[in-house]
C-alpha cells in the first residue's frame, strides 16, 4: 500500500512540475540548445572628465560589433571590432573666451576696464603674435579610431535581477573584459591619441583603449523560431570605484544566427 502511494505521489509531482513551467522558464532549454554561432552589436559612453565649474566635459563613446561561437561545454570564443570616439562640451570655456575677447576689445577704449582686461589676458599671450585666447578642445587626433579584438566567455545559470526587480532563474553569458587590441592587419595597439591646442600650442595625450564589455550577465531568452537572444545593459557612476570616471552606460545585444543541429 505504501509503495503504491509513493508511486502515485511521484507521478503527481512530476505532472505538477510540468504544469508549472512557463514559456520563459529556462528549464525549457539547456546549454545544448545554445550551441552555435552568435552575432552581436553594442555601444557605450562614459564621462571621463567634468570640470567642477562646468567649463569642460569630456565623454568617451564606442560602437562595437562582434561574432562568437558557443561550444558543448558552454564556452564562448569570439572576435569583433570597436570604433572609439571622444566628444566634448565646452560651453563654459566658450563663454569665458567670449568674455575675454570682449574685455580685450574694451581695453582699446580709454576709461574702460583696461586693467581687468590686461589681468585676464596676460596669461594668454605666451605665444608670439597671439593677442586673444585661442583653443581647440581635446579630441581624438586621428578622428574615430578602429580596433579589432578577441574575447572569451562562459555560459552560466543562476538568479539574475530583471527589469522588474525580481530574480528569476536564467541562463546568462558572462564575457571577459577585453584587454588586448590590434589595428587592421594584426599589429597590437592599445593606445588612443588625443590632442588639444591652446594658443597655437598643440599637446598630445595618450590613454588606453577600453573594453566593449564590462562585468555582468547577458541574460538569455528564447527568440523567434529556434534561435536565442542575449541582452546586457548597465548604467551607473564611478565604474570600478574610480571617482574620476563619472556616469556610464554600456549595452549589447547578441542573437543566435546558426544553431548547431547536430
């Protein structure tokens, strides 16, 4: 009697658990269903400098596209390209320059603020022939820069916070941050060159290429037909705890384009 009851209970639990599976439940698919070729796109931006008085704001931006393969062990291996850019907001500096230009003009008229004009302008005449402030804000010296990269990652499963603040069980992709970049042809080059100019004096500044991927899960869900989709989005402030790095936003989307049907 006890054995018969145990068999009935096991069957009931099995049927009940089957009814509890929702269309979005990751138990409907496994790592074997994720094997194959994936392709993706991403973008990001981060404020790398903001003057405390609002004179200048520098923002780094990138766009990326990539392709990767997932094997039967859930390992990710891929490569891609990334385009870097640097934008600036100089409205505060523009106002100051316009004000100094105006004062310099007033200095030519007897009885006006010539002393003030001289004080504000004396530091701007360090180059022969220059009588007004002239500047070109920081920018990438060679324009938008293109780099290529390779990357690795891993498929995992666990509870990931969704947009509703809940933590459902999900498969997700974790892609390692990229540290090595190359030019077209394969020559290593991890450095970007910025340039700025003040009163006809040009200065170059170097800073490293940054990864199109940051730590965090790209949540996998079922897409149209038999393919799957992975999505990543994160924004915040002071990435990696660095106060000099301010607001940031990273996003990427990948889709399975060729499932392995073997």
